[in-house]
C-alpha cells in the first residue's frame, strides 16, 4: 500500500467553509482526499512559494467564506454596482409548480426610487411605458421602456391611487383627494366617471380594473380620506364597497359591500371570477363567480395572507420566510395564478406572493420594501412590475399577464 497524505485545494476549502458557515454550530468537518505520496517540490517552485501578500489574500478569502452572513432582500445591494448572482435567491420556490416561472438568469431590478408611497402601476402597451402613483406627493410617474427614463407624468394627480387602461387605450385613475374615478381622454381632457353613490361622496376610490364588455370595476375602502397624508381627511359617509360602471350607459351598481376594506382587485384569466383583497382585519383575498358579466355570487375565501414561519432552501442556503402580513394590489397570469403584493411583516415576507388557481402559495419574490401593487407589462407581458413603498422594481418571469395591464 502506498503512503498517502491529505491534499489541500483552496476552492474545495472555501466551498466547505461556506457550507460550514450555513450550519448553526459551524461544525461541518473538512473533507480530505487520499493521494499517493509525492516527492517534495523544490522551494523555488511556484506552487510552493507563498509570500506574505498571498497568505493574507488566502486568509481573507477563507475568513470571508466562513463568516459572511447570508444576504437577504434587506441587505442586498439594490443600487447596481454589486449585481445579484444567478439564480436570484430572492425569488423563492415554495412549490414545484412555481419553478417553471422562475428564470434562472434574470434578476429582480430596482428601476427607480424616490417616491413616498408608490402605488397603482399600470402598463400601456401602445406607448410602451409604465404609469404609477406617488400618492403623498400628489403625482403620477412614468417609466419609458425605451431607455428607462422616469419623469413626472401628471401633477397634481388628485392623490391618485389605482390606475389602469381601458380597451381603447385611455387611462383610468382612482383619485383619493377628489374621491372620484376619472378617465383621461386622448384629447387631454378629463371625464369624471363617478364621484358619489346615492348622492353621497365616495370614501376614496382605491383600485380599478376593466372588463372586455367595457365595464369599469373599482374598490372604495376609504384609506385616502382617513388622513391628510394620502388625500384629505374626512368622514366616510358610505359603507366600503365594490362598484361597477357601465361604460356605455354610465349607470353604476354596487356589486358587493361584504368586505371590511376592499382593496386590490382583478379578474381571473377567463373573466369568470373576481378577486378582491380585503385589507381589513381579515387580511385575505376573497373570490366570487361573475354572473352575466355584471353581478357577483358564491363568495368564498381564496387565501389567507398569514404565512407560518418556515425555513426554505435557496441558492444562498436556508432562508426564514413567513409572517402575518397582508395583500394589496393583485393580478392574474394566463395560467390562472394570482400574483399578490404583500407587506407589513418585514424581511422574509414583504414583496410578492404567488398563488395557484386553487389558492396554494407556490412562490415568493422578496423585496426590501413593502409592495403595494403589481402589474404585468413589457412587449410580451412577461415582466412583472412592482410598486413598492419608495421604489419601482421589475423582474422577468416565464408567464404572461392575463389582461391588457
């Protein structure tokens, strides 16, 4: 039997040190490989020489690998100079069904920051731009797909919150400050679609979607009238509700007032179901069947936003996720999954949660800020835009938005 020695490999050592740093007690044993004994190399051989600079560099590499803490969405460099390593570990797969939507060589990007409370993102396919609201600053912002240029699109904006575009390409907005729903015409004029229910002012219209029949559906929870920060503080004179406006006749109907704080709203891919996020005490998403394209029936809870704390495996090792947060803006993809803004629970929860058509949480996109709203956009509608607190984020996904915005 030949004599053996333990060989040393710097890449292997650093790899094992990384593994050790992921163990709670850092007791992972270093692996060795048995090799035949070789004659010693002369001192002048390059493989033998290690001067002070080489030794210090080697020591720093080992220490960094062994001691560096796991990077989270809160500590990640979002400014750009230090890019994320692929696959992006802040895109969390909770169920194998979500793995097909995660693209291995694309990052979550922060496109812009500088808002006070970013909301209501909506994609304009004809103009190739994204619109969103900065509610406290009373302005609407615009991001151009052409070169990433960001500018103020509209100021004042009536402290607008939710935005969308109808099937004629006209922008619709929910204005907190003016307690109304408006449409911006191609001429630049503004049409008020609704500002009261039974001769009483709305609370503060919040989020909005359109149906192929021309109907405009919106929620009215009243957040913009509960303080001066996002509108004008004032009394809520009517029950929080969801409404539908007939675009042809102008007739408006209340479709439901069952929820405490109806907020985010979206249709299923086939328009046969309506989802609404309740941001009151329930902190859930409810779903109804849409009857005759105008009415709702058979309400049920689609998902509870509370998520038990759990450890999941990521590309950077185990990650603690979960929390008692809530939903906000929501969108459906072509496969019937619901993509929900999520927040108010901290690192490991805030961002976007993705639910299967059956209501199972299958994935997460973790952000360093509370996410308020989402929409699909881009040339192929395969880019998810996220309005999150002070910033605008985006990530490509391997699915497409079910609707025009």
